[in-house]
């Protein structure tokens, strides 16, 4: 982790593009920008730790970030994967408690970090910002409700089929920094690698996908949808 310099103009532009802060006036954005840092993380480096105190709101400037939790036995569950422009750690910023999740860089990643104390003060003084926060936190809640429904109502193979339909081709490829391993797929759908391996073989057997040298190719979207 290392902090790098950035101009006031660049910082203000990044804040203007954030879904929580767009619409705030220039004076407020400048005040926030004065308390915003640009930080670089290497691939695999942890950005925030569950249970630690919150430093602020993080916005992905480039790269990719995974949000995850560990079970008591050390199994990883990936809650979300974020790309450029998306933000994380909102919950602990606004409820002033410890970080509820872990976050780490999937690739070499740069994030903006806005001071939690300064952001809370701005929110308290500007109702418009509070309204936007409520809307976006509601979107996050809907996403989590969807994950709970998937875990409750769908088999592992069905969850895997849904995930494969959503992933970009680069992440299904057999090589490169964006590639997802079977362990990654398992963490995304709340299971273990061995079960994912069996589900991949089942999807390949019915002609939905093809697996060759670690690369997954979708052959038939309709057959993936059939697993609903």
C-alpha cells in the first residue's frame, strides 16, 4: 500500500462521479477533496480488515476489488466484486462501527479514501446527500437479499450457471490476471471447490459449456438458463 499524489481537480472530479456525492455543490466537494487520498494496492493486498475501525469511504479508481467474509473454519465467501467507480465500506462509515467485511485488491488497484469523520459531517449538514445515500444503501440491500434467496432456493449447479452467465469472457479464460479459478467460483456462490468441479462437469455433460485447459467457454446460454 502506498499513497500517491493527486491534484485537487482530479480529486474533485472523482467525487463528482461518485453515486453518493454527485449533486453536491463545489464548496462541499472541495472540502471533501481536501480530505481525500489516492492509494495504490498490489494484487492480493488487503484494503480493509473485518472488525477493524473504519477509516473512510473507498472508491475504486482503477483495478478490481473483492468484498468477502471468512467462516469460523477459514472458508471464504465473496459477497461482491467491484470495478472502477464503485464504492465500498459505506456501512461502517454511516453506522460508525467496525468494518463488517474484508476487502482486497484482485488486480493492481487504486482507490480513493474519503475521511469518514469529514463525510459524516457533510451528510449531517446536507439532506440531499443523505437522500442519495439512502437510495444507494437500498440498492445494496436488494443485492444482499438476492444473494440470500440464491443460497436458499437454488442448487449449487443453478447458482453456478447464473454466475457463468454474468461473468465477462476474460474471467472465464484460462489465463491472465482476471481469470477466476474454481476456488474463486466456489467463493462467489457459497460452496467449495470440489462441489464446483462436479457442477462444471454436469454443465459440460449437458452441452451448456466446454472446459479445455482451464478455460470455460459457454456453448449454449439456453441450457444455462434451464438450470433456473
